[in-house]
């Protein structure tokens, strides 16, 4: 994401059918610097369930 203002930002991983897949995480953006977001891995079995919304 480009042009985020400096400061602390919260992110969540969301799927329209299954709701929140992972807890939120925070990053701190420093002016003029690039921040690498962590890799988020989701168990495919969580996406295969058609009934549950978490």
C-alpha cells in the first residue's frame, strides 16, 4: 500500500464468506521508509468450510 501516513496502523485478514481468518496485527510506518508486511498463511481447510463464519 502506498502513501500510508506515518504512525501505527492495524490490519486484519478478512474473507467475505468466512469472516476474520486471523487476528489483527499492527505495523509502524516511519516517514520516508518502506515497511514489509508479514506473510499471512491460512489453512486451506478454514476456507473449505461452507457453514461457519468466524
